[in-house]
């Protein structure tokens, strides 16, 4: 997974029907911004875990998404 | 997903039979141009959401495509 | 999908048995050369559409390939 | 697979329910840090093998993860 | 697929049980080193074809690997 920070959101009316009801967040990562389906109620400035690829779709009830926020990070610690 | 802008289209007659009927748009993203199957009727200059990988194929009735336009973005807002 | 240009080919005798009969083309893309199974009879200098990942394997009868040429591009047009 | 070094860990309470019980390590790779589900009991400074994508999820009982530590490297040798 | 050159190998005793019996080669590619399960008996200096992603796992009897050597290249020719 990648760590990212929620910085924005995206709205769309003309979209694949199976995307209805999904919330799309803009998450800034080290490799640039990613638009991800929110599954945990993340909000502005939250540090989150991002899952990408087929795994994300499976997690979003097979909606056509390739990125999903699966966790809000409480703490990141050097070992 | 990635955000991109529709800048062109691609035509082909010699192609995999299961690609018949698909419209292929050129979408400029931060990581360069991607050719994507259009599923929402996007046109020139539209800002769109791009899904890549196996998810895109599933969304295009299992056609051999690895990128699809799944939404036209109305609004992108900083939170 | 990515757009690329056919620049070469690759031969192998010691290979996975299920790769028998596949033609492997070297396709130059913006992100460097990719070796792809040819499914449309592409040749030198052809501008082609490249599909990558699991989708490519499915399209090649589940052979262990992760890239396939699925179309020869006739025309690419700015919209 | 990619080779990486375990440098940290990540904690989360608000997360996808199916992530319960997974340990998330921060693994530094040549392409930047990746957060991976630990499947072998890796710890600080361990050099590990990292699997990414759908394969990682399958290996973690279909949890929504896209990276997993599958081995601790004893030795890496030039041939 | 990517073309790479075998430059090393990796050993591990603490690993996922389903990785037993796999040989892991270090393959240098244009995008950096990749550790891949060897399926064709490749050795030092061999130029090989590398398959990545879910396809590689399927080819390795569903072992948790995301890269596999599927062919030793005899010849690469400009067309």
C-alpha cells in the first residue's frame, strides 16, 4: 500500500452507473495525486493507506475503481 | 484512478475482433498519454476519471483493454 | 493502452512450453521497450496499441505473457 | 518481487474490518517506501522480499492489501 | 514482458511455505533489479524474458510471486 494525504474530492454526474454512491477523494502520494474511492470516511488532511489495482475493485463491491482508501493512519513509527 | 484530459482519438481497422465497437480516446495524464476505451461519451477537452488494469477490461465486457474512461469530472475541489 | 512502434523481435528456444507459437515483438513506447505477444500480424514500423497485465494473458489463451499487441493504428487524431 | 528493508510500522484503528489482525510494515525499496502486510514475522532492518498486486491479497486471505512481505532474505549473491 | 539479464540470486529460509522449491534470481532490467522465480533454468549472464504481476503467480502454480523468468532469449533482432 501507499501512504497518502487527503487533499481534495472529485464530483461527477456523467459516470458509469456502478459508480453511484462512491465518494472520490484526491489523495496526494509520493508518486503524485490519485483519485480513490473512500471506504472509511476519511476527510481533509487525513493520512491514509491506499490500495490500488484489482484489489481495490474487489473491496468496493466490484465497482470499476482501481484505488481505494482502506485505513486512516493513527501512527507511523520508525522501528 | 487518474485524472486526465481528452486530447485525441485513435482509429484502427486491423485489430482484435473483440475490440469492435470500442471508441479509443487519447487521454493526457500526469504520467503521459494513455489510450482508453470510452464508456461515458467523453469528448474533446473533457476532464475524466481513468481506470486502468484488469478492472478496465471487466468494465468493458472483458474486451482486451487495460484503460477505460469511467466518469467525466464536473468539479475537483480542494478540501 | 499504450501506443508504441514495432522495432524488433525476440527469439527463444528454451522457454515455457505454453509460449510455443507466440511471436514476440519489441515495441518501443514512451516508457521504454516492451516485448509483446503479437495478435494482429504487426510488422516493422507499425504503430500499435499495447495491452499490458493480466488482460494480455487472457487475450493470449492464458499464456504467461503480460503484454500483447491488440491493434495496428491507422490514424491518431487530435480532437 | 522487489527487495526492501524494513524501516517502520503503521498503526490504524479506523480501517476496513477485514484488515483486522494484519501487521503493516514500512519497507524501503529502490522506488520509495511501501506499506506491506507482514506474513513472516519480519522486524527492524530485515532485508525482505516484497510481493505486490493481486498476488499479495490472495496471499493475505483476500484482505484488501496490495503488498506483502513473503520472505526474509538470508543472502543475496552475485552470480 | 521486459528483457533483463541474470546477475544474482537470493536465498531465504524464513519464508512463505508455498515458496519452497522456488529458485529466485536477481534480474537487472532497464527499470532496476527484479527478483524473479526461475522457470526455465536460467543462469549467470543469461538474457531473459520477465513476466510480472498475477500472470507470474499463475505460471508458478499460484505461489505468491509477482515476477517469473519464462524464456531465455537466443536472439533479439532489429526489424
